């Protein structure tokens, strides 16, 4: 694993040992405004004003909770991925017949599809959204932008499309190049911290999904190589003062999940073959994520792993001593100075949010700060 990130850029975050994944439960006022806009009760400008106000409120709350890396909570998004992807040239969002089946719930019926050559448009809304966040934070914290990975377009029904047919090398190249443009455009807006959210790696951890791919004639390791290529192309020209984090979780909707399986199946791909990843935010809150052994692959690098030991799915607040014990277990495979703490995912990857309360959301952040103080000082 190689990284072009300057030491000066990394040093800015040397004392940062707690980070949230990005999304927060939507305030009721924001939810109502989004529903009213969808029902054509209010205009888009009115919705934007509500979003702006609630993002300002969220920034204040993050500041009160000692967050040094802040987001807009995904308050302008309905989905953590589709809102971003469907604005690319060659990708279209559409209403489907059925939603996506999680373990015990089903999402709204929506998806994206490939309609032509993929590229990043200059008027993508993410640029204005990031600029608002950057200006609202005004330098007193780091403004983090979260985006879905290009690998979210590698699922079978998306990679097997009419436009690219079986030309997956060209498909991955175009995805990577489009993301390269997106990253540079965000950087030009002042962004110095980007988190890439990638559920496809979790898909490749799941034995059942791997078996399904094999049954269709596809080698899962070949898919992993394509996933490495797309990200390496996307990050090939990353500026040296831009921090890149990779977040992997196993599905997060209404406190339900999609995949299970440890990181052993993908450890060499994500820890050795991927380049320019500064931080990994990895789910570890249940046995579905496996053990810490794969982290040993990062020994001798300067990459950090933030352990997703705090659940955003459960109302119960974790036991402090148990979390600290797990951190020390992880340190048997990767030095403590390379570790940090985060939730396993966002509190609301989709606008419906997880089945926890607003108060619990912030109690969990406070707990993480307390744990970090005890473990790292």
C-alpha cells in the first residue's frame, strides 16, 4: 500500500482518535420539508433554506460534542449513494418495481442504471453542497465530504449493462476517471478530507454472495481486482495534502444489515493493493465483521484504522470497559498509535434513519470521546 499524502497533512490529524462516519438522524423539521417538497407542497428554495438552517444547527451540535472533523450529516440526501451517483453523466436514477431486501426490512423502490459513457459533470450539486459546509464551518474544524465508492457500480445488475457490455476494463477506467474529476473538483472548492463509502467490499466478504458470483461464472477475486483498479484510478492524481478515508460496512438501513463475513477474504486487496488510503473506517461492532487479525497486513505502513466498535443500529449504549478491551485486542495486530475509534456506520445512511433516538446518537459520540481520552490521552 503506497500513499502520496504528505506527512504535514497527516500530522494535522495526529491527535484525532475519534471520528463519526458522516450521517446523522434527520431532524423532524427537515423530514417534513423533504416530504412536503416531494408532494409539491413547497418549492425547492424553501427546502434548501430548511436544509441550510438544519446544517448550521448540526455544526453547532458537532462542535458541542468536540467533533474536529465535521459533515453536513447527509441532510441534503435521501440515500447515501444514489443522490451522488445519479448526477453523473451516463448514470440515471429511476423508480424500480421492488426495493432492496435487507435482513428484515425492504428499502424504497429505487436504483440507478448505466445509460451511456460515465463522466463527472461540472454542475454536480456536491460542489455547491461542500462549499456551503466549508464556509459554514469557517475553519474551526475540518469539513469532511463523504461520497459513495465507484465500486458501488460493480454489482452484477450494474456492471452487466448494455452500454459497456462485457468491456469491464473500459467500464472501470471511465468510473475511475470520473471520480478523479470529482475529487479534483472538490479539492478546488477547498476540500481536504474525503471519505469514500464502499459497501461492495463488504459484499465480497460475504460467503453467500461470493458463491452466487462463482455460480454465475465470475471469480470474486477478479471482481476484487476490478474494485482495486477503480479506486486506484480515482486516487491516482490525489493532491498530497488531501486525506482519503475508506469506510466499509455491511449495510445500514432501519437498523438492519445486508452482508456478513470477516475481512480475510479481501485483506490483501484493501490493505496491500489499494493506494493512497490514509484511514480505514471499518465495521467491527458484531461477529458478522470477523476478528482483528487482518489488520496485521497494515503493519509497517502509516495508514490508520478506526475501529467501528460503536453500533449506530442499537439504542443500548455500549459498555465503556468492553470497548476499551476490544481496542487493546486490536492493538495485538496493529500498534495502538495507528488505531482510532468510530461508529460502525452512519446514524442515518438513508433519510429514514436507524431505530435509535436523537439523544442516544449524541450519547454514543460522547462515549467515544471518553474512551479515546482513556486509551490515547
